[in-house]
C-alpha cells in the first residue's frame, strides 16, 4: 500500500542517518529494533511501530548515546 511504501522510505531515511551520524551501523540498529519488537505482543508488530522505534533509537543515539560513548572513551584515556 502507499502507506507501507511511505513508512519503508521513512525507515530507510532513519537508517541512513544512523549510518551517517552515529557510531552504530544500520544493520545493528535494525536488529536491535527487531529484538525489541520480538519481546512485544504480536498485535503491536507493524511498520509504524518499527519506524517509531527506529526514530527513538536515532534520537537516543544522537542526544544521549554518543555522549555516553564519548564519556567512556575519555575515562579510558
């Protein structure tokens, strides 16, 4: 459907940003979302939910995750 195509393009855009703007590759991010979804009831599984999780993961990595990684590297030196 058109909605599914739109969501797939949105997820591709998010995964592109994860590749380009974070230290995590798109495959690892996608697997993390699939692992999270597998723990949810099956009725929650949808492309919309997957896109929401990817967005949340990107937001976390850009705003908190990278800061924590940078702090850990600083502490190691």
